[in-house]
C-alpha cells in the first residue's frame, strides 16, 4: 500500500500537473486579471474543460453536448472607447472606438440561459460580410464566422474562476462564503483577422449551475 503522506504528495502533484496542462492552452495566463482565481482543473466537468479550451465555435460545441439548438439574445450593443488594457490586447490606442456587445446564449426552444459573452469588436478589421451580418445572425459572431467560412484566428488568452459579471443578473457570492457549489468560470480570447491584426476581444462566462440546468432539460 502507498503510505498516506506519499499518496497525498502524489495527488497534489497530479492536481498541479492537470492545472498546468490547462494553463498551457492559454498564451497570456500570467496576465490574467487579479479578480480571477485559480481553477482546480481536475474538478471541472470534462465537457466544460473542453469548452474552456476550445478554439472553435463554442455554440456549436455546447449545442452538440446538450443536443439542443441554441440562440443568441443581445442584451446591449453600443460604441465605446477602449480602456487601456482592452486596447493593449486589440493593438489599438486607448479611447479608440469599438463595438461592445453583451449577449446571453440560450436554448432556442425554452430560452433557458446557458452562458454569457462580452465582446469588444473592431468591425473594420473583420471580414466585411461578417461585420455586415452581425445584427441578423441568430448565433451571433460565431454563427456569422461559420456561415461565411471566415478565416480568422483564435488566441486563447486566460481563464479563471470569479464572480458573475455584474450585467448578467446572476447574484454574486459573498466574500465570507465558502467557494460556491456552482462557480462561474471565465475565459478571454481574441480573434485575429487574416492579416494577423486583432479584431475582437471576447470574454465568455460559464455558470456551471446554468449549464447543469440547461443539460437537465427534456
């Protein structure tokens, strides 16, 4: 039998290795915002681990996992000046105009929420047909990219666990609470145009409670 102390060291080493493997998928994990904390990757549902590290269209992946068609509901869309940190990742000057879109992805039939996303877009850097179809595409930016077979790159930047984004309406957990049973996991990535210029900075937020509820639908 393996002595308890040795087993604990081995288990801890395994957790560190799994988290390190996840971190390796994200090119700027060391620039993760301070509001996000580490994630025990081994405790995350394998499907959600796949979603977090996917460099494809997440709506397609989740729809296949849930066996439910999804739709995008736009909560807010407006022009904003880029903050310095946003401009850095978009290689744009602070204050440069961008389109900020806040959306919730829902199960099409029941309208049950699945996850939220906030995008900062520079439409002039997107393929014109993609930018033009954003307002009418039922699956949002990802759907527009897929529909037009747009050749864009995806660079995963960072991920972590944190509070729900304030605009989602999901109640935050109190600082004095233990870690929530259904934590919110966030990931941020950017889209790059064929000329390698960054065209969008996107943060997706996955409440594991919402995903579980959506998965339990008939």
